[in-house]
C-alpha cells in the first residue's frame, strides 16, 4: 500500500499530505459527477492518508462545500479530524452560472467565511484565500481581513491564489502567508520564471492545481471525446482543434517514457510535479476512486535524472499549444500567463 509522506506549506503553514485532493470537479466545470461516488472518493482519500481537501465557495454556488461537509460528517471520527480544508473565496456568480468578477473587500471576506463555515460544518477553515486578486481592492486589505479571522480562530492560515510576484510580496509584508495556489504542470511552467523564485525567497509553499492539465495529460483524453456544454474544456484553448492534436502528441511522447517505467502517463505527470521540490504539494482532481488510486500510485514513482531529462526533451517548457484559459479569463489573471 502506498504510504503518503507529508510536506509543510511554507514556513508558516500546516503539515499536509504530499498529495491533496482538489474537489472542484465533483461539482462543476467538468461535466456530470456522481454524488455518491464523489463522497466515496473523498472517504477513500482520507483513508489512504490524504489530509488536504481543496474547494472554493463558488464551485457550483456552494454545492462543493456542502458535498465536502457531507463527506466529513459521514467519515469516521479519526479521518474527519485529520482533514484540513483549503477554501478559495471571492468569485461572484449569478443564477445562470455566469461569472461577475471577484470581491476582496474586508466586509465581503467576513461574509464569505461565515457561509463557508456553515456549509462545510466546521468551526474553522485551515487555509483561506481569495481565488483571484480583486483589482479594485488592495491585497493588503483583503489579507488583513483574513488575518483578523485568524485572530478570532475562524481561519488557521492565510493563502494566496494566482497572484503575481509583486502581489505575493505585498501580501507577505501584511501577514504570514502559508502558500500560493497556482497552476503548475509539465505543460504549464510559467511560474518558474518569477513566481516560484519569489515564493521560495519568502518561505511560501505552493499548492499546485491542474497537474494533469484538466485531464489533458492524464493519458485518458482522446481527440474524439465529446464534451458537454457546461464542461470548461469545451471552451479551453488547449482542447481545441489543432491545439488539441498537438498537445495529445506531447502526451504520446510522455506515454513512451511512462511505459518504459511501467507506470501510467498520469503517474509520470504527478510524479514530475512532486519532484520539483518539497515546497510543492500537487492537488489531484480525481472524481472517482479508480482515478484516485491511479493518482496515489505516483507517490511510488521515482524519477531519476535520466527520466527527468527524457521528460524535458519530450515536453520542453512552452511546448503546449494554446493558453490555459480563454482570452477573457486570461485578462483577469494577475500572474504570468
């Protein structure tokens, strides 16, 4: 059985499992999900030693938090007590599922937190972060409001998400920051230029989402796969036309390396992120117990220097075709794109 090692989120954050479970896909953006299987997957993750559960209060307008809350209520006490919640807030939605920006005002921070605590059924949130920096509110005000929640015991640690190096520095000067949550994968390496050096200088950890690039480099995605109207990938540039054909060629190059090691493409991709440093905790978006088991297998994969060199040759930085979000969403990112 795979033994899950632990890593610390920066110098001020909690000790967590070396893999975390990103729960977004259990509620939104990647097509239909099975509620019973989702809860069973969360239980299986906790039983395997996964401690970090990541969500956002706007994932399906609170559905994801309620799902995690139900999973925690129905889990054995020992497993429930080991679970750590990482929550993103600030995304503004409407009844039609639309997106209307982000709200980082202190009053909004307190409001969002109150609802999240209720939906999750917990007395505190372990790591709390705004999902995207509100361009109309100084990050000092947003982080300061979370710091007040820490003082009152409603939040344990402060995180950031998709923030630029400058914003990270300003936030860290305001209050201790445990980690930055940001996309990082074999085909998404932008943070290596400026953001990763900044977090390492400041002692801030990384929780990496999108380690399988929304399934693109999982080894299970095919050119002819039909995507539903509500599936994010139906609009994602990397999953369109020639971009998709090019990107799947990169996957096939990874598959050759994986087969030589007797592992799957997904395991190679996750193991690569794990190999980038002890300050990085990959979040796997497994929606089923089968995919969770595969992801956990990455913990048993050791990438030797020759393996890393082969991966670098097969998929060098910048090799992917297409941006990671549609143009409208890319415009709202304050990070390197």
